[in-house]
């Protein structure tokens, strides 16, 4: 369900099951956060869910001065304190793409000690190279599970991040933004950067089209 584009705003508005609450709503041209709202609406009051998505869902629109619908839905989830954690996975695990994925963990009943915080884990280097696909060895799976279950911070691997810090970073919840696995400079995966550039290019096209219409109506 990554990056599906066939759903339009009218599809969300016509929903009969109240899955898209006011304040969150339409996530823009890609349906990732629409699926997140669907899954949230399917949970019991104490329910939890783990959702595998494209990394772009964690960061698209952040750092952009323009309004971005996807970022606004992500902001709503953060402000409602519904995200327990985000796990960043290695490149080339999935058969339909070479891009890395993320696991977003939803929790409608976070324990008191975890409220207003997100647990971020960057497992981007924990893989074994395979042919044709990489894979997570058993010890990497165990390390991810144990670290998340314990909410244990490890240098260059996991961090507990306050909601205020997420807000300062314009609701970017990608672990690669907060956990630097390199020795010095901040590392951002190429796929994530390309996603961001594509979003900016699309917004520039829309702005240009709008300006052309305005100028045409002004007779210029």
C-alpha cells in the first residue's frame, strides 16, 4: 500500500465509517497516512498496531514553508500522542522496491511513562547482503525487538525523543533525522532525499500553474 495515489479528497469525505477525523483528514496525493487513519479506526481503545510504510511517509513535507497535507496528518498523530515508535529498516529488503521501509507502531493507550514521547530506532545497518535481496539475520531481529520492548537508548541506534523536539523538526519522525549512524556528519538515506525533492518539485509545479492562471486572468 506504499504511496498509493488513486484516492482523492472526495473519497475521504464520502467515508461512511468516520475513519478520517476532523483535524487529520485528507493526507494529500499519497494515501500512506490515510491507511494509518484506517488502521487507527480499527483498533480497540487499548489497541496497538505495527504498520510497514515507505520511509517518505515519516518525513515528506517537513522543512517546507508551504502547507503540506501529509505533514498535517502526521502532526495530528503526534499531537494526539498515538505514535509509540518508529523503526527504520535497511535498504533492499522488499521485493517490490529497493527503498528502505519503516515500521510505525501505534498505541491508543500508551503507559504514563511513555506519553508525549516517541521511541526511534535506526536499524539501517543491521542486515546481511543477499542476492537479490538483503535480509535481517535472527540476531538483528532479536536486537530490534529487545531494544524496542525495553525502550532502551543505545548510541547510534535508538533514542527516546520528546514531542517538543519532534515539533521543532516540523514533525519529521524519521529515525534517520535524530539518530546519526555515521562517524561525523548527519546521514540521510538517498531514497528519503529523493522523495523530498520530488515533493518539492511537485509543489513548485502547482505554484507555477497557479501563477500562470492568475497572470492570464490579469491579461498579462
